[in-house]
C-alpha cells in the first residue's frame, strides 16, 4: 500500500511564544521545533497501516530548512522516504496554499491513503486535510479516533458530542487524526541512525508546477492581553474582607 | 543546555527521543521505585525494544554499533530522570556488568548472552566486591575450582547492584594462585543450583536500585562461561574501567545539574523578607558557584569523551573526572539543600533525595582515594 503522511513543524508546546513587535509573526530565536502532535498520530497510523498491509510511507512537509529535522524524525519513526517542500513563498502560507502544495507533491506519487493531523497546533486552522482531499478529488474523513481498513474500504470512528459516528469511505482517501487514534512510537536509536540515509527530495513550488496562491493572509499577530495582577484584600476583619471579595466579584469581575 | 555543539544532529535527535521516553515512562515511577527499594524489572525489556541497552555494542550481537558520544547522550538523559539508583542499575547492566564480556568473550558466549543484554531479556550484574575485599580486587577470595563439567564456585559477593533481580552475574573469581594473575571472570546464571541471594541490603540512598549480598555454594557453571582466558579477568575488567569511571562522572554532574535546577526554581519562588530569596547575594552567589562547578565537571568529562572517542588512553582523565565530579556533587547538593532550607530536608523535595544519593558517588566504582592513586600512578609518580 502506498501511504502518505503530511506533517508540519511547529514550536514545541512548552516553548514560550513571543510575538514580533511589528505583529508579522513570532520571534523564532531560541524556539525548539517539533512535529505537530496531531501529525504524530497521523504518522503512527500510517506506520501501523504499512505494518499491517505492507507498502511504504512517504512523508510530505512544507517549511524552511529546519523542517528537515521533522521529516527525519518521521523517517526515524519508520517512514521510508520524504518530500520536503522548501519555498519562501510557502513559509507562512494559508491553508489553501499549503494544501495546494501538498496536493501538487502527492499527485506525483502513488497514494492509497493520506494521513494528516486534524489541525496544526500553531495556527489551529484545521482546514488543510479537507482542502487537500478536495484538490485531489478524494473523500476525506476528519477528526477520527479509530481506523480499520478492509479491502478498499476505510471504516473510521469520529467522536461527536454525546455519540460517535462510524464512517465508511473508499480508498484512496484522506484521513485526519485526532488524539486517541493511537500512541505514537518513539523514534528509536536504530531508526534515528537509519533515517540519515533515507531519501528526502527537496522541492520548490516551481518544481511541482505550482504557482502559490493564497486565499487569505494573516494581517497582524498580537499577543493575548497580559493578565492583570492579582488583588490582595488587606484588613483585620475576616467578615469585612469576605464582604469586599463578594463586592469585587459582583461589581468588578461580574462573575456572580 | 547549550551542549548541542558537542554532538551530531543524530545524537541531538536521539537526546530528544531519550528525553521524551524518560519523562513519559521513567520519571513517573520515581516515588514507587524509591518506596519499593527497586525499579520494576519489566522496564529493561521496554528499553531493549527501543534499542537503548547496547548502544555501542556491535550490531552483530544486537547492539547499535554507535559511538561513545551517542552513549554519553544515553547516560546523560538516563541520569536526568533524577532516579539515580535506577540510572546506576541500568549502567550496571549496559556497562559495568557486560563490558568485559563484549571486550573479551568468545563468539559463542557473546552470541548466547550479549543479544539478551541488548534486548533486555536478561538482566546483568557485576560481582566484584566481597565482604572483605573492595578496592583491593587482586585479593578476592571467591574460588572457582575446575571440576569435570565446568567450574565449581564458592564464596560471597557484597554490595552487588541488581543483586536480587539479575539473571546473570559476571562474577570475579579466583581460578589460580594469589594475586591478579589468579583472577578470572565467569558468567553465572542466577538460576544455577548453589547460587542464592544472601540478603537485600538497606541503603542510605540510591533506593530505586536493589543492592544485595550474593552467596555461591558449590555453584557449578559450564567451562564455556569463562570470559576469555583464565587468569586475565583483572585485565578484562581494567579495559572497561575508563568507561565506568566516565559514566560515574556523568551521573555526578547530571545529579548536580538537577540540584541546581531545583534550587533556582525554589529560590525564584520562595519569598522571604518580602522578596524572592534569589535576590539575596548569599543565595545567588551559591547558585553561581554551583553552575560554575558543574560546567567545569562537565567539561572535564567531555574532554575525556573526546580522548576516548579518538582512541587515546585516558585512564588519568577518567579518574580525575570521576573523583572531581563526585566531590563537586557533594558541594552542590549541600548548597542545594541549604537554599531549600527546611523544605530541603523533607522527602517531597527532590534535593533531599539527591543529597542522600550523592554520597555513593565518592565510593562506588572505585573510591575517590583509589582514583587519586590511579592518577598518581598514571603520572608515573607511584612509589612502590
């Protein structure tokens, strides 16, 4: 089976994010970059699918040179090869441009099933998998927590409020992974050592016959408002202090 | 950490993997393992599955064939778990107990045992020390008598890490006359008749590791279990000592680093006289000293690694690193507990454990006094 997993490199969940003064993006200095956690579920499912049915897993990712580390991580987990699309025109691309580039790369290789994370944890757009499916003319099942493949049918479980849906679709298709789908494996040491020798093609948009077109742009990025300092109520009389707390909760915080 | 420069991209990627594994699957066990006086043995199989137990052992025998710097990353991250007893137990398996076998064992013996070391199917221990013989290895008394179907071993071993749980003890025995030339190494499966665990020892620290007294009573093992040749055991042990001393240094500077990190965190949040105590010069100078000493210790260890990786003899540097880092660790944990005040004396705080664990570092794997002897000897200044 020819399996594709799309991954995005994002700041580590524990990284301290600072917005650039001009609001054009975030300060990248000192940030540790990792594979978006939902993409890890996608890679793990791709590897499990390969282990069950045979075939190979191709990793596709978009981003600057540092993105290669994330591709190598997926190769170290067990994928066979990678495509790294490194084009400045795509560095801060919107979901449409991103999906177009992924589609252009995936069109050129055999694909029976394509895995994406349900969303990337940096921009939280959650659209790339669906747009990618649309551009490739494939069905998609999003936000799934269980997948079974029988012949050319994929059966996926998608949790919704108070219930879960069992969705069937035909291969090839696009699957987007939700937490709970699996427990991603570590890149083992032998895997890390082998990953260096696995083939990764680096491509520009033009190599894929793609003209980058954005449907939207981020006009400005601003940090969330700073949390106001806490207030300590002074005084000796507990009853008076309690009364003051209630007054503030009612009149200032307006929570009661 | 700022040490990435010293390692390759693959080694740094391996560190990330190790750190995730340790945070997720090792650190949560800290209290349980300390409480029960031993790690859960099943963790070795898990580590074997991840390719962590034979990092620079040959691929042919199930190892990874990686270099010493990769192994250093493994040591550092293992020690960063803060469960120092467990870290020591793992090193007893991956290094102290098995290095001489990999170095000098026959192909058949390696085929039989090294694969199981790397996979975690068999847990190894090294049996050197005896109730009456520690640093003076040349005088050990445990006797291996040649008998028809192998060696019959009688004697006892003391302070053996992994003692209650090991499947195989690499046992230092006397096959010949007195002195170092009568010493040999024999692998003893712990299910062999005549082998028993005398008792599990209660310790001051390193509680997540089991330490035991072992008893051999006419314990008969096959001739093939001899490592290399008779009478060369002492030299086979020596061959692994540089590495063992280096790993001791690593455990020390990493423990010190953890004590420093905890101290910084505490000093930033502990308010006294209306201000975080880190703003007091008496406290922040202690932190500056701790950080400086840790850096010095680490660099001495890294220098030793560079020499070892280049194939340069470095017994002197490894011994310097081991003793200096151990004594540095004692100074650092003392300051760390001092900064924590009363809380540093309480079990819930990690520095309390580090303080208790630290002392073994000046004793285990060769005392600091023996390290000084080695240094003098390596400098050509030993007076006979």
